[in-house]
C-alpha cells in the first residue's frame, strides 16, 4: 500500500543525518541527482561490498572487472541502444507536463490536469557528449546506459587471460546514465546511477537451468542482508514485456512505500550480445568447449541490480518507529557505523578513557565517538542511524576496567571487561564486518 508519509520521513532522515543530500543544493538542486553524505557513502559502499563478496569472492566461477564509462560508439550500434533504447514520450497540451506513455494507466488523458496528450514520440535515453576538442558527429560518444556492454566487449580478454571454462561469469559495479523522462521517488529512478551487473556465460541448452539458479540466488541475497522476505517477490516478465534480446526474465521486486517496484532484473539474453559484437567487430567471439569438442557462442544470464535502488530498499526496510525512538535495523554488515563509544560524563577522565577505547576498536570497525547531550539522547542518535552497538565508559570503568555494551535492537546492556570488548564484538559481528 502506498505510504507517502513514510517516504517523506525517510527522505528527511536521510538529509538530517547525512545519508543523502540533493545534488548542488546551494544552487537550488539539480533535478533527480543526489549526493551520498558521510553515512550514505558508507551504507552504499557496504551494499556494493556485500554484493561483490557474494558474487565474486564466495565463488570460483566469477571474475571482476571495471570497464570505462566511455566506449567505442559502435558498441551502442551493435547492442541496439542507438536505434532502440528509447521510451515513448507524451506531453500534456494544457499543463505541459511530460510522461512516459507506458507508465500511464490512460494514455489519452493527462494524469495531472486531465488535459489532452500529444501523440507519443520515441525519446532516446542515452546521453551524448564529444570526445576531444571538435564537436562534430564523428566525435560523438555516449555515456553508457548500462555497464553490461563493457563486459561483453571484454569477454574474450577475460576468457583468455583467466583461462576460464564455461560456465563462468564476469561481475562489475559502475555508473550508468539514462536521460529518464520521468525520474523520481528519491533515488529510485535517477539519471545517473550505479549498477551491479553480472554476465554469466553458459552453454546453450543449459540457459533455462542457470536462469532458475540465478533468480533464486539473487532473491536470497536480499533476504540474507536483512530485507523482510514478505516485502520481496520474483515477477516473471510477460511475453510482450520482454526486451527484444531476452528469452525470459524475472524481476526481483520490493514493496516500497510507493508500491512494488523493480530492484533487479535477471534475464536470459541468449547469444544476442556476443553475436552482435562478433558481427560488428568482425572478431570471433565463439568459445571452444574442450569437453564437448565443440565451438559455440555462449548464452548469457544477466542478473542486473541497481546499487542505489537496493541501498534505498535496505534503508526503507530497516526503518522502524517505536514509542520513544526511530531505529534503522540494518544488518550489521550494512550499518554505516558498527560501534559508538561514549563517556558518561565530560569530566573525571571519562572522555580520555572513551577515546582510548575508540582508538583500540578503530582499526577493526568503523566507529564513532560522541560526548554531547544526555546518554539517552546519544543512544537515540545512534539508533536512528542504525549503529548495532554502543559502549559507555562510567565511574565503574575506573574501578574494575569494565564498560557497558548496549545492543541496538534489544536495548539490553551488559557489563563487560575492556579486555574482552574486541573479541566479543568480533564474535557478535563475526565475519560480517
Ligand atoms: P525500469 O523499468 O525501472 O526503468 P529497467 O528494467 O529499464 O528499469 P534495467 O535496464 O533492467 O532496468 O536495469 C537494471 C537495474 O538497474 C534496474 O533493476 C535498477 O535497479 C537499475 N536502474 C535502471 N535504471 C535506473 C535508474 N534510472 N535509476 C536508478 N536505478 C536504475
């Protein structure tokens, strides 16, 4: 169910606590562009690391890469983006608002004022710029609208340098740009965003099985990092919804406060991309399967996720309000700050001791130190940004070298010797931080 108030609360928390700011805010902002602040950059980095951890480090059939944003213009002819990467744009003749026709329930009337809409025209979503000092048509290049093509053009490089055997995949995280007609819903749909994409190369005939595998694998990644399962669903594309290159596709969708929306698409792209690049580049992009003693163009399963969209989903899902506090119940791996250290009082050696403890923990966890305001307020401040643990130095610390350790979710406090802090935190945040 739509819940605009919840979204407003999250946007305001993001700004107030340094997660996400509007781009160029002092100049009035730039529509649909957002900046990640000190806490947001940590959260998003943790999301990307969690993805990389699970799809690259924890597997023996995946390689990472990082391709450049600007690519040879032929890439986008081969991929079909120059000719076909467009959305149907309609304008309201009365209020002049613009819409994506395929997002409208009634494609004849303006949803804002009821006015008449123009005929749809195709609007290409790729940003263009010029390479070098001469601004002519020969120097036009595009800002990539997806990271995927950077992987396809490197298929041969990776396969030969890593001596990889099919099935194997290539994973990449990077910026992509789309001149969206109607960006919105905070960071959900923007014109500059980050993708986390895998192209997984398989033998033709095994593609259906691998699509099934990847849709389950990717669905459970979101659950593993804390998203409530009932807020997630897999939706299979209807035949008329499939991209021209796709044989089958599933979306992982999340129930945002503005409704069910796509976090990630898992598509069977067949041999379309490699065949197209082979044709346009005149290079042989086939693979010799030594076991089968046969040569073929691999099929590709593509799990394509948005780093910004999943960060937003993790934020929304973590948000909780209790009588006395707002708490972000992040999975500890994703929490921007893992441990905060407080002196109970700003005297009697408390601050010095608390700083000493923070210094001890700093090489192991991202920490924070806070001495402002009552201890209750300091706990609330950390709850609101999702810090799993708080440590407080008090008078007893000087008697028996112990501190209190407070748990974000249960708010339970235990007394613990300083010498045990590091192993206990390591155990509680075990292998996840
Ligand atoms: P949509 O239908 O929402 O426009 P899409 O189906 O065109 O998305 P894909 O081309 O499958 O999206 O891109 C893969 C992923 O990249 C999406 O699932 C999403 O997480 C992310 N993504 C795509 N476009 C945007 C955008 N404008 N802003 C933020 N993330 C995006």
